[in-house]
């Protein structure tokens, strides 16, 4: 995939330049120029470039270093390249980044080569440049466009830090967000990972014993064990996840088999201690009145206090009602919500009955009449009720008492969330993708169908893309504006309260963008 991306870009650029030359009947002709492989050290964003066996090495022309505008190299420096028949080649800074990709080759590069300096017009950061008149023109080598790292472009135009010394060679540091490797154990990627309150948390399995570690953000190799558990089933051993509930980090894992098995919930405190608090097939929600346990196989619901076994807690709600069992949709933690003294929870009466929304006063244990019926999922945000109806899969909103119901989405919804009053949803209809709801105009398509999953972290939309997408992760702010596109293919996005944390597909390492 690496070669496909860089070659396709290079060919598009070269063909585009030739087309511009032909259609505009430029007087100047393409020029062949002699280039050499750098014999000095070059560092780009702290990555030492090894040119001898690089498929797209850095080049030197007229004593100026040139770097290849491959897909990953350009995005690592925060640059995007595009071409059109009208405007030709355009290079600009954008909200993009990438890991460093070495482009290793089995062949050793020679010392000198011939490259081509196309006679064409190029637009750089909105400024039109006649390449044929440039002392240091853009050049083409191995079907890839090369860009000159002159002070004019690197420092003045792009604002990069530009350093040179005889001992250290050339060092270029761009000002876009950078992808960095996280030095955790290789085994950490086999389970879940989280970054919370300045520490990494991960799990290593050694001889069927799972060891949970905490490691400081700025010294990830200094780990300490905070919890361990035994798993005797390979299938369930993979069901280990870190979850953020409210402001707290929780570890969930499964032990045992069949009806004798159970899910275990361990709360990780602010000082990094692990406290096992709940177990069973259940879900829960913390409140000022205690922990509400719901989603039990029998449909009962309990209010428990710290240190108390949930089965010994106070049973709340109507004894003839099943609470917290979702049907037909998988949106985490959407079966219950709290506003003031009131608990709002999905409920049903007879077996097979569609979910309704019930309200229970936690202070008095008073159960109120059903607010809404035929629901798949809901969220309460800023005292507004958002919910998906079972009959049409559309997204609605209403007051907490069910009045003032309003249709929010233009199409069926499979996922939704709200950031500062702005509603975002995923749709799987004939026009699939990630949308931002608009109460006045048509809903805005943010990303097309190649979105694998979406979650909200730190008031940002974090979108993992499919394998065929150009980018692995795309981040949006709470207004629906793109903050960053990460070129790395991604297999998993981890929970993080400080930047982006993910598992890279190219080298199977854990990476961060902060």
C-alpha cells in the first residue's frame, strides 16, 4: 500500500505537469538535471534519514537538499499536494501528519542520478511560481515530485525550524502535529491500552495470568503492576477493555465459562490503584446516591453503596419491569442516564416488548409514567433528551418530560453523540457516512462511507477509517471542522484523555499524537 500511494501521486503530478505544458504551450522545455545522494546527515522531525537503501532518497541539487513528496513524507511535514488540469500542481500546508516511513529498498542507491525539472507553473501555499524560472525548481525523480528545502520555502513559507551544522548536518522540524512511537511492551497491543491522568495502562499475559501495568506518560518503560487476574479460556482472555465512565477509568475483563463466568469491573483511582468493585453480567452508572446496577439477566435494578455487594443493595424501580436491556443497537452506556435526582433508563414490560424510557426519582424511589416508547437508545445532554426510535431508526430530541419532540436526522442513524449542542451521527442508508445535523439546512456530510467507527474523546470526534481510505484517523472539533488527518493505517484507537493514541497497522506499534 505504501508504494501504491506514493507512485499514484507521483504519476498524477508528472502527467499533470505534462498536460499543463501541452495545453498552455509553454515556451520553456523540461530540463534534465544532475542530482546526488546526500553525504551528510539529514533529520526530518527527529527522524534520521537513511538514504543509501531508500527507494525515494533525499537528493541534492545545486547544494540544496530536496525531499520526496511521497504520500507519507509530505504528510509527515504537514504538506498536501493536489493537481488539476486548470491550476496544475498545488502544494500547501494542511492539518495532516504521518509517521516516518523509511521506504526501504533491496537495492543500494548510486551516488549520482539524472532527474527532471518540469517547466510548469506550481502553486505553493496559494502563491503561483513559474518552475522554469526558479534557481531551485521542483524536480521529478522515480515518478515522484521532489521539493527544495531552501530557507525561503522551509523557513519563510512554511515556518519550519531549519538548522545546519557540519557535525549534525541538516535538521528540519515542521510545526504540524507529530506521530510518535510509545515505548510500551510488544505484548501490550494484544489487549487494550489507555492513557489516563498522565499514565499509560496496559495488560500483558504470561502463562494465563494477566498482569495490568501502569506506566508514566513521559517514562513509559518504568511500569508497575497494579492488578492481575487469571483467565482459563482463550476466547474470553481477549475480552479485556479499558472504559471511561464519567471522569474515571475502569478495567473490564471476563473470567470463567458459560453461566458460571462473569464480567469483572475494576476502578482505577486517581493515584493509579486498582479496586475491584463489581462483577456479574451487568451494566452500571455512578451517581451521587450510589452506584446503579442494571442490565441484569433478570431485569432487576439495584442502588448500591461503596464496598457493598450489588446483590445486597437496595432494589429500585418497578418489580414487574425489566431495566437496562438494550435491543437492536450497540451504543455504549446508552441504557441509562441521570439528570438531577432522576434516573432515566430503558425499560420494558412483557418479554419481546420494545424498549420504553422510564424515569425514577433516586431520592424517593418514585417511578413515573413512561416518557417515550419504542426506543433503541438515548442520551441526555444539557437537559435535552436525544433518542433513536425503533420504528424508523431516526434520531429525535425532546424535553426530559417527552414534550416538544423534534426530528433531528435526515436519515436512519446507527450511532450518534452530541458535543456542545452540535449533533453528529452515522448513517448506513443509501448515502452512508458521518453527518452533522443542521436544524435549518441539509445535514452536512463530514465523511463518506469509508468510516469504520466514531467515538467522542475530549470533546472531539475521533473517526477510524477503513483500510481503503486515504487516512487512518480523522479528527473533528465540536463544530464539525477537521482538526487533523493521520495518514497511518490504524487497527485500533485507544482511550486517551491527552491526544490521540492508536495501534498502527504498518509496523504494529503503539503511537501517539499530542
